[in-house]
């Protein structure tokens, strides 16, 4: 997956979270961002990696996103690997 395609998928994931106010609140608290900061950072590849990290850590959220978008369940993980910091080993 190209970095550009990964960024598009992460933006879609951010839009998905925005459509779920409760999840968006949890995400913003985890990121430590205000709504203004969220909007200003939405185009940063590193931040988009964090969006996918958040999605990937919740299986139910991940499944809902993939089903809503008709995506294979491994697509967000592959997108994460294409963004900065995505090559870090997962020790869990």
C-alpha cells in the first residue's frame, strides 16, 4: 500500500470516528487534542498513523469500520504499516 492510499484510509477512519461522537470523544482524550487541534493535524501522516493505531486497538470498532467500508479486515493494519512509525514491532 502506498503512503498516499494509507493516508486516505486513515482520513476515512477519522471520518468514521467523527460520525460516532462517543468514540470521537475517547479518541480526542487519548490524543490530548482540542477540536481545533484535531482539524489542524488531520493532514499530518504521523497523526493519521495515530488514528489507525486507535482504530486497531479496538476490535469491535475495527470490524464496524471495515464492514461499513466493505474493506478486508487487514486493510487498516496494512495502511498503518505504510505510515510513519508503522514499522515498529508489536510486542503484545
